[in-house]
C-alpha cells in the first residue's frame, strides 16, 4: 500500500502497482477523422467537430467517427474526462443534407454504402412522394446515427459538451447525450424543424428538461440562449463567449483530478436512474416519428418547396412566421439550419 500523500489521485497508469505499469499505449495521442479530430492532453480527451466551413454539420461519417473516438478515450487509462466541442462559429448545425444528396461524397478510406440502407440513392427513392415510403428503411438509416451519438451517454467516463455559437436540430441530438453541457451566454440551442419536417430523433429533451419545458420548446420550435439553458436546467454553466474556453478548461480540469474509478461509478450510478426513465424507448419512438414527419403532406410540401427555391430559402420561409428567420444567405444546408460557418 502506498504511503504517499494523496496517492488516491494517481491515474490508472500511474504507480508501480498499476495494472498498466510498463504498458504504454500504442500509437499517437491524436487522430484526424473525416468529421472530427481526437487529441489527448494530460487526463483530457478532446473530441472536436472539424467541418467549420459547413457549420460542423452531420454527415454519414459523424456517428462512426464519434463512437470510435469515444471508445478510444474510454479505453485509454490516462483519460479521466472527455471534452466535446466544435471548431469555427458553432458546435453543430444539424444534418448536412447536401452531402446526403451526393453519392460521390464518400471518403476513399470509408466503406462504399452503395446498395445499403445508407445509400443516398436508396434513401432518395424512399423520400420520393410518388413511391411507397418504407418506415423501417428510414429507421435503419436514422437509428444508426442515434447509436453513434448515444456513445456519449453510454461511455463509462464523463463527457462534457462545450457549446458555442449554435447547437441546432441534429446538433442537439448530440449535445443532449453528454453528461454536462457548458455553453456561451449567447449560444442558440433548439430544434426548429419541429415546425415542419422533423422530430428530435434522439428523444432526449424530456429526459433533460422535464415534460413541460421540453414541450414549450418543441411545440414552437423556439431556441434557448446559453444563459436560458442554464436557467432551465439544460446546461450546468453559461459564460460570456470570450470566457467560455478558460472556464470550461477549469471545469474539466477539476473533473480530471478525480480518480477514474470514482468518475465511472458516479456516472454509472446516476445513469441507472436516467436509463430507467425510458431513454431507449423515447429514442426508438422519436426516431420513427422523425421519419413520419418527413413523409406527411406537410413534410412533402416542405421538401418540394426546398427543391424548388432551395433549402435555405425554404427554412427562411418556415421560420418567418415565428419572427426568428434569418436571411437565407446566412443559413447552411443543414437540417435545422444553424448560421453558416462559411
């Protein structure tokens, strides 16, 4: 037994009695994926969405990249906490529909999706209003995204999401799976596609906010500011944008001082209550309803309008009646459509 003061703060890989003694991790501490980067500094694993020119919008690679990076951090004995953030003007602006429409967008090092449920041509046919919609083909595609995003919740180590600029639509599906959200005061967080053509597929809003407040947002498609997100209990801290990085570093640094096994047991114990509240069922139902929302009369009308005038303009028209529409040039092509990072 160690007689050193505060020896309990040793990491899994520290000390002569460590199970990892003499077993340094193979490979490097950083890795670049198609949609994000991974880096380990000290006891912190940093996962950073890295498509700033597209508002860090989600592609078919995002859930695969995220799940792989999370597992890498979970298995690394040096890592105590995972910090998730985004480069550029915001955290994540939802799904990048322009990429899903282009079969040639697949990186050379990724499996060919031709002929699978991820094949853009197959999904385009399944969204054709002149054909019969197959809801389970839609579910096969969308549930894959949720499994990747939910790796944040099911990781045994704590995950902190740092939200600046915007976490909109599918971006909230990711952020709400994190254990803690820290945001900039002026960040925008919400799911405007509930106005037409979308339901939050992850189904996490009621679990994070409670019934009434979740409905208050999703029955209108309104967004919260970062400061409001703290007041409502969606985020744990909010700071001026120019202080967000430093304040978040202080927070994850405090977590990193804790022993890994303590962090794991705290998260697993508290997750047991969250999961018992029906997260898996909410996700399944919400994913099915998200598919339905894109195949109603209103959904097809929005889809047709977007094909006619462009997605940016259709989104502007969708939001105009609510008083929060942005000029069409300010929007990316992402579902839910955060301000463009270009």
